[in-house]
C-alpha cells in the first residue's frame, strides 16, 4: 500500500516538475528581452511608413515572447500591433489588439501601461468619431495617470479630452481640460505640447467669436511653434490667425497670413492644411467681391482635392496591400503558433508518458523490494518458529520428568505424612501421660513442701529445724527424681514414663 501511495506521489511530483520545467526553464533572459524590445521599438518606428514590415517585427516578437512565456513581451507585441492597425485605419483590428494587451497588463497589475493602452483605445474611438466611447476610455486612462502621479500623461489625456469636448460642442468643458493641460505643460517645460494646447484654446475662442482671446492664444502658439521649428503647427496657427483677421475684415492682414501659411504647407506638402487654407483664401476673396481671384483659388482647390482623392485612393490601395500583407503575416504567425502548440502538446505527452513509465518502474521496484523484504522476514519467522518448537519440545520433556519427580515426591510425602501423623499421635498420647504424671507425681512433693512451709509460718516452733531439713530433703529428693525422669523421657525417642 505504501509503495502504491509512494508511486502516486512520485507521479504527481514529477508532473509538477515537468510543467514547471516548461515554464521556468523557458524563462526570459536579458538577451532575449533586449531582442524583443528592439524588435518592438523598430516596429513602432516603421508602423506609419512600412506597416507590413512593422507587423512582421511584431509577430516575430510575439512568437518569441510566447515561446519564452514572457507576458510583458506578449502584451507589448499586441500593443504594437494595435499601433500598426491604427496607422492602417483598421480601427476594429487595432481595438482587438489593444484589448488583448490590456488584459495581460491587468493580470500583471501594470498600472502605467494600462493607462497608456486605455489612452490609445480612446484615440481609436476618437478616430472612429465615436466620441462618447473615446471620452469614457480617456477618463479611465486619466484615473490611472492620477494614481501614478504622472503629470505629463495627465496633461496629454486632458488635452485629448479637451479635443473630444470641443468636437461634441461642449466648449466650457473643453476649455477646462485645455487649461489644465496647459498648466502642466508650462510646469514641466513641454513647449511643443504647450504650442498645440494654445492653438486648441484659440480654436475654442474662435468658435464663440471671442476674437481677441483667440488671437492671443494663436500668437502664443505661433511663437512656441516657431521656436521649436514646428513648421506644420506654424502653418496651422498662421491659417487660424488669417481666419481671425478675415472675421475682423482686416483683409490685407488676413491675406498676408494665409499666403505665408500656404507657402509653408506647399513646401511641406501638407495637403489637408493646404486645402483648408485655399478654402479660407477663396472665402476671403468672395468677401471682398474679388470673384475672379476666388475662382482661381477654387480651381486650385479642385485640383488639390482631385490630387488628394487620387493619393487617398493610392493610399487606400497601399493600405489594402499592407492589410493583406499583415494578414499573411498573421497567418504565418498562426501557423507558427499552431506548430508551436502541437510541439508543446507532443512534448507534454512525452513528458507525461515518461513520468507514468517512471512511476510504473518505481512501483515495480517497490513491489519487488517489498516482496524480497517479506521473504526475508518470513524466513526469519520460520526459523524462529522452528526454534520455538524445539524449545517447546525440550520444555515438554523437562515438564514430564518434573511431573514424574513431583508424583514420586508426592507419594513419598504421603508416606512421611502418615508416619509423622502416627508419631504425632503417639507423642500426643505421651504428652497426656506426662500431664498425668505431672499432675500426680510431681505435685505430691511440691504439695508436701508447701504444707510444711505453711505450718512453720502459721505455728512457728511446731517443727524442729532438724525435722524440717529432713522432710524438706526427702521431698526435694523425690521432686528431683521426678524431674530427672521427665528430662530423661523428653531427651529420648521413647517418651514412656516409669511410674
């Protein structure tokens, strides 16, 4: 029974060790982690320009992380894949990858990365124009950022929330979040983000037609963007300042600002901003009733729209090709994962089979050992039983002899008892005779002496001294004779007394 229990215990321990081997001995090493992080870093850098390459890197990192059983690498791979899908405008796929990453970070308790993923999910919903969902995830991300006391991340999320509220038309809320982020950006010295938030605040004031406030914030944004050599933001702020001056009917200033913005966007090939500037230039000329010039701007606008449309089609085709390439890469990953899973299961089968075989061998060995030990014990017991039997036989013979001796002794004792009894009877009879002798023979002399003494005491002088000595001597001699007779009888075997 103990051997069987030991075998089951050994089997259980071996299984635990075998599965621990698959996890512990597949642990991440510093070299592996550096390699995975490098692949994910390259994937992030190439996500916008070469999404297929970026996805290939993400998949390689994912397969390696799963093989090494490294949750952080797995979550990072899903997160980077979400970024690639985001740049491909495949928003649902991006959300799927972000959700997978979020589940792992929640299990690991990584608060910082949970906040970053929630912020990215908010960006995806914002791009899908699902503002309520975006706002919900931004607020969740904000809670984590406050928990970490990460002021920079809090400011970035506040600015995103400000954009959402502005798009929802909730300008007061938008202004509150913009101001909150502006305060932090000023504190930490993030001038690039500060330029963006000033531009966004200017847009809020422009919407409610508080032109002075809008212009003040646009100027701050322009100065900061120019100091940072952020030409894209410089062009946007010039365009916004042009709109402010157009609304004030300062047409010359507006034209100057819009033309400068147009030159910057043309050099940077910022087509969407350029399109917006052409629209503002057209409206400016219409307000001045310069219809010919307005028509010229409209023509440029149409050409640019066609160019944007063609490029968008090309980009769409490129995105479709990239998505196809990404899908093929994912299929390859799935095949690799299936192969890896099959190999893992096969290894598990081999390990379990080996463990049970070892357990069976151990059980057989234990049974053999127990049987051998039992045989030895039985042999010793048999020898002890034989010895005990011999001892019993010897003891039995000794007891038989002792019984015979006891029987003989008993017979002898009975005879002696009879003899002793008879002797005692004889002695009792002799004692009776002695008693009779003592009562009659000894008492006579003693009585005469006693009477003689009483006579002398009672009648002094009635007996002469000579007569007294004579009678006393006779009685004492008689008494001595009786005593000698008694002594002689007592010292002899024959207690018969002579009268």
